[in-house]
């Protein structure tokens, strides 16, 4: 079943799905923006972001704004491609 | 069971995409109220001008009358203040209901993109007044306000785009009817706001309210 194969386990969680959705339509998002939009705790968000980073679906940049550390996330080319496939697979599964 | 989960996933994706890129809590009712204030303002301005403003010369001569000009500025400022305050209050209420933060990345982006053409237009109108080309102020405000709406539409409910285009159109048309600026103002800032505000109210606010009751 090729459609089932396109359902990506890496996106099979509400928070990871949310992170990817946000990064698909925004060039980048920082930690606090993701936290507010998804209404999750720091630790929860960090661990899910880490999982996506491991798959090379998102890129993490740490920088300083003034003296405050700021973590910025953006989707990689691979991540966008895989997420598109995932959405298409979902849509096909619902369509039936 | 499975099917339901996929459906939920899709709606979560859609929700996050629109919430992170667009400010959706803009209240339609605030548009209606802004229109009502504008009509009241236009009526007061018309009274102050005493129906003089039907010709270009009259508009020019009125400008020399300091008292009248001051009153017009006062009306304009009052209308703007009422519209902005009402807009903020109603949008705040709606954002509380939909769980969206009033002042977040998306609303900041919306305000910034709305203000860029608007401030450029404001300064341009001041320059028109400086060179005593006052009769082009009304068309210019309509055109620049329309462009501001078109620009802002990418960051909020997309319907504002069509209102913006309508504003640009009547702004350009009004350049051919110098002296009737006040009527075009009333048509644009009054009637267009009321019509589009009501449309948005019934399209989004009503539906949203229904969802909450579930």
C-alpha cells in the first residue's frame, strides 16, 4: 500500500504536526511563537522539535537578540517535501 | 476510527497554518461601527461647510477660513479615535473568544503592513495641503487607504482585499469629480465599511459563535 507508506510516523503527533504546519507558511518561527500557538510547555515543545530536527525536517538556529538567547526554527527542503507527501496521503485516506 | 484521526490531523494543519500566518480575530462589527462613525462625521462636516463644498473654488476658499478648518480637523480626529477604539475593543473581545492572542506575531505583522501604505498616504496628503492642492486630498486618502487594505489582506481575512480594491476604484473615480470629495468619503469610509463589515460579521463572527456553543 503506497498511500500508507506516505503517512510519515515522524508527523504522527499533534505537536509535531503543528510545528510543521506553522513552518510551512512562515519562513521561520521562534520558540516562543511556537509555544504560544501550540499552547504547550517548554519541555514538551523542545523534545518534539528535537525529534523533527533529528530527521532533518527542521533547522534550528540559536542566536542572541541583545542578551537574550533566541531559538529560531525553519523547515528544511526535505521537511517541506515530506510534509506535503504526508498531507496528500492524509487527504487520500479521508477521500475514501 | 482511523478516518476520524486523519480528519482531525488535516483540520489541525489547516488551523495552525491560518492561525500562524493570519490574524483572524478582526471583528466585522468594528467595520460596521467605523462606517457609522464616518457617516456621522461626514454629516457634521457637511453642516460645518454649509453645503459650500460643491465646487472646487468653494473648497479652496473654505481652507482659508481657519475656524472651519479647525472644526473639520476636530471631526476627522474624533471619527478616527472612535473607530480605532471601537475596533480594538471589539477585536479584543473576539480574540478572547477564539483563544487568539490580541498582540502576537500575526497581529503585529498585520498592523505593520497596513500602516506602511497608510502612513505614506498620510504624509503625501500633508504635502498636497502644503502645496495647496487640497482638492486631491480626498481622492488620495481613498486610494492610499484602499492600498493599505489590499496590502493587509495577506495577513488577515482575505476579504479585505476586495474592499481595498473598491476603495482604490472610487478614489480614482473621485479625481474626476473634484468638489464632491465629501460624498465620496461618505460612500467609501461610511458605506463600504458598513457593507463589508456586515458581510464579514455574518460570514465569520456568526459561524464562530455557533462553533463555540458546541
